C-alpha cells in the first residue's frame, strides 16, 4: 500500500469523490481513506488504483504519490521539503518540473509561482538534475487546498478531452435529451460496473451510457420505446465503432431479458422527451420493480431523475438498499438526482 492523492474536478460537490471510491470498489482494490479535502482525496491504497482510476474516471484530474502533507504556510512547507531526500525520487541527469495548483481561493495566486520557484531551486540544490518545463521526465505536484499543502510525484494526468469529443452535439444523431458523456461515465462507475458485465440501459436514447460502458469493457444492451431513438442510437454506436450485445425496440417495463449484471439509466422527464402517456414517477417505479427480479443480490442500479420525484424513497419502497444520491444542477427548473441502489 502507498500513500496517493487525487486532484478531483470541482464540477460537483460529491460526485467526484463518490466516483473515485466506486471505481476502487468495482475493481476490488484495497484502499483506506486518509482524508477528504476540497477537490482532493488522500488515500492509502494499492498501486494499481492509479491505473484503474486513470482508465475509468470522469472526474479525476491528477493521480500522484504523496510525499508529504502539511499546513499551507512557508515554515511548514520548507520544513517538510528539507526532510525529503529528492534523490530517491528522481534519477541523476533526469529533468523535472514543479506544478503547484491552488483549489478555488485557498491561497493567493502569487503563492503558486512562489512555491514552484522555491521547490525548483531546492531540488536543483539537492540533486544533479535539471528543469524542463516542456517535456520533464518527472513532475512534482503541489496542491493548495483547505488550508493544506499536499505534495507528491505525479503518476498520471487525466485529460478530459475524450469526453468532449463524445458530447451530445458531437454525435451524428443528436437529441436534446442526450446525457453529457462525463456524467454517463460517472454513472457507469457508480453502478460499480466491471469488465465483461452485462450492463443495460432500458432508456438508452442516443446511446451515451452504452458508449461509456463499452469503453470500460462492459457488454451492453440498450432498450428504447421509440424507433427513431433506436435508429439514432445505432448510428451513434457505429460512429464510435461500438458493437453492443443488442439495441432493442422495447418498453423498459417489459424487457426481453432474463438476467442482467447492472443497470445505468436516465428515464424520460416529459420535457424534451416524452413519457408516452405515463409519468416519470410511474415509469421509474415500474422499471425499478421489473429490474429488481433480473439482478442478482449485491448488483447495482444507477438511475437519474428530477430531484422532485424523490428517487431514494421510491427505490427503498420497492425493496432496494439505497447506497447514495448525488444532485446535479442542470438549470433553474431541473436538478437531477443520481441514485445508486443495490439489489438485496
Ligand atoms: C432522457 S432520455 C435518455 C437519454 C439517454 N441517456 C441519452 O444520453 O441519450 C429517455 C429515453 O427514454 C425513452 N422512453 C420513453 N418511455 C420509454 C419506455 N416506456 N420504455 C423505454 N424507453 C422509453 C425515450 O424515447 C428517450 O429516448
């Protein structure tokens, strides 16, 4: 086990932390939480965590091996830096760069450059290395957040670009109900989906969930009650070279399936996408009920709906264990609840 820290996106207060934990649980990795700070999670964990998080996460920006954490003041930082034997972490003649980031307004802008230069000079003094800001062999990361300074050696930087390339508007078949690819990915992670699992989206629409689940190695099936959505979904999947197990024109409440490993879905809200003479609440109730008998004990459903329908209460009433809920603001009249349920 090693000490690691992860810089998380600030897009949502709870989702980035929950997604990280869900990935480690899905991959059966050993970990214990040291501390949750604003946009930073400190863990003691298996080294393989970094690979899993880099491959899967939507909301993790940087993974690093922690060298120290201290109060964010000059005296404490200098003392900790002086105690580090940098030669143990950087080879002779290798190059390095220091990147200090401040989360929100936890430190003044000027302290970023001040610490980058101070740490750089100290490493040069203690080792036979050189600075290279363009293609460094090693990157040391410092983060100023929650009154603390967390410092370590970068293991992975995760670029959010691929999610941008799969935004609803970038897909050949666009529909305004399409879910942002990052949110779809985080829901797949929250459902603790594993490689080779059969993941079903009973309201697949434009296919966002199926695409993200395929990228982490799941087998997928999509259902949708509207033929035009099925055709559009197939077009999108072909565009990304994705071959699902099936995309089926079917009512979510009568799935032609015998058994599934996990469910990730976003039922219609009756705004830009019709509830077809029903209501969101009834569709959610009926779908959760039907899928309860198709899941094995311990398997999960991650489902999104407008906050106003109280997803967690519905799921519990049907017999699921409610694991967690997160709230995602969309606009003035819509905040989504993303709930995760476990089959008892
Ligand atoms: C909110 S959209 C899903 C969006 C999808 N997650 C995406 O990213 O494109 C809901 C979808 O449910 C479909 N739908 C509505 N009622 C349904 C039902 N009873 N069974 C299956 N699909 C239904 C709609 O056609 C629509 O495509």
